[in-house]
């Protein structure tokens, strides 16, 4: 699963603008970046005359709209979806997932975007890596200037991309199961060894295994 960093802050603090500047900086360093935006609004295909909307109305659990240049998926959910699950849906081809929002997700590194005019600093932000601000700040959390995009990219590169990428990842019924480094290496080595013994498999960059438990009765 690719590492994730979430940008949080008050409305009008400049999160989207900063992310727009950060993405090209990371791409220039050779990284492939995906983004996730949190919204409290109900998201459905906006044209009720289109086939994709009709598929959902008929009860489809997921609808994928495919074209030569884009792929759009709408998946029915029963509640809030965590960033781990979203990253799992995105797949392993990305070097980093940048999220906007998801303040309460305890498993993901956060960067708070703060403008003095937008309100006070947030409180009780779990896993706060740094604060990007338009004013000087006191405190133990690292502080960067709002226009220091290169410095922010350095921080994410060293503290998120290079440190948080897991060697192997285990999901049980869509929920990620934490594994310590030794177990990650063990699982990865076993799977790689099995794959290497099979015919028709050459050198690969990543391996994916899906196991469905046999139902009884």
C-alpha cells in the first residue's frame, strides 16, 4: 500500500492551493502521486439520464465509467471509508497518496495548513507531522512557511515516502491488519519464493495475492 499524508485545516486555509503546488514538485522528483478529497456531501453521478446512474439505481454495488483517458468508479458504501481502504482500492502503483481532510484518521500522518485569517490552529490532531503557516508559531511541532513548497516536499519525502512504505500488506475482509517489519519481510519472502517457482513468471516489481475462504454448507 502506498504511504499516505493528509492535509487538514480550516476552510479557506489554502489546503487545495498548497496541494496543487506540491504535486508538480513531487512529480519533478520522480514520484507518482494520487489524491483523495473528503466530502460530507452525497456523491453520485450528476446526470440522471446516463447509464451509470441507472446502473446504481438498479442496485449495482459499484459502477465503473471507462474511457480511453480516464476511469471513474462509484462504489456504494454504508459509512465513512478510511484512508487505508481507499488507498487499497487505488492499488500499489503510486508512490504517495495525498489526502485533503480526514482529520480524525489516527493511522495517517497529518500536515496542518494554517492561515491566521482562517481561524486558530486545530486541536487534537492525531499524528501531526508539521504545520504550514503564514505566521510564526511556537511549539514542538515542526513549522514551515506557506510558500516553502520545496521544504514541504523534502519533509514528505524523508518522513513519509521513504519511511512508511510497507514491504507487504495484509487485508482481512477489507480491513488492514498491522504487521511488524519482521512479519512484513517474512510474508514478502514467502510469496516471492512461491511466485519464483511458478512457470511463466519473470521479474516483477510487485505481487498481489487474493484469497477467498471457502464457504461451508
